C-alpha cells in the first residue's frame, strides 16, 4: 500500500470512530419487510441488547432472545422491563434447550461465531411448518465482485456514519455495538453450498455493507 493509501485508510478509520453506526440495526427494517404483520412465536439468535427482539415483539405473541454474552443479556433485560411477551436467555444455540416450533427465527451477525453448518441445521429444525428463517451475516471476501462491492460500500459507509450520528445527536457508540465480535471465515460461495444442503430453496444474496442475507421458509 502506498503512503497515500495508508493515510486514506487511517482517515477512514478515524472518521468511522467519530461517526459509529450499527450496520446490523440498519437491516432491521429489511427483516420486518420479510415477515407478516402478525405471527406466533419468534426466536432471535445473537440478540445482543435486544433491539430486534423488541421490534419483533410488536408483531409476535412471544419472542425469545438468545445470546452467549452475559453483559448483552443483562442489557437486553434492563431495556425490556416493560415488555411482557419477551424473555432473554444466556445460552448457546447448539446446546440450548429450546422447544422449537418457531414461526420466525432471526439470526443477525452471529453464525460466523459458531460452526456454521450445525447451526444452520439447528435453526432449520427449530422452525414450525411454514416458518420463516432470516439470517443476516458477514462473509470473507474472496472474489473480484466481493472486493468491488466493498469498494463501493466505503464512501456510502462514510455518508451513513455522518447521517446516523446526526440523527442520534451523539458520537457515542450505540449500545448494540458493545457486544464481542469476530472476523468472518467463510466465503459467500461456501455459505451458499451449505445452504443448498441444509436449507434447500433458501435465497442467499449479498448486501452493500459487508453483509449477506439468507431467507428460508420451512416446508408446510
């Protein structure tokens, strides 16, 4: 990398530090557009501070939020004291004792923290007939199109950071961004290969801000 490139990268990092915004929360509205206006039970895996779970609770009869980070679960519970149809559990997806039969399951930026194929299989098996699974995840860039989309996302990310910071009226990091993170290890092609095996008919597509989505409806 040239000296000019290093200076540009340092400037972008500093801008992002001063204008933080939650890339996962940005997709909450997209998730809601994939769901009916009313449904029964829902499971939000990797719920963090519970932002999405609270949004789902407006439509669901009951929502369970699951996360392995005790601090995140504590925050979610504190912020949800007035929600009667919500509960939060500090457990691991693979080993948690879950009843299943969920009409909706969401998993945001969490499947790269766990073995992907067993996790996707577990999520599929927890769905009710006709239930909907929505995954928003991160992937490892590999192809030319991956890198091209990332390059396109950089200026958009700078603008979004400025807009979101102004909307909040604060440069403080959103509470949801305090949870532990990990880098992605699987490419989009590898994710699609697993999805074909474990969730036939699932739609996997790339999104602008270094994310992909997986939409799957269980057979009725």
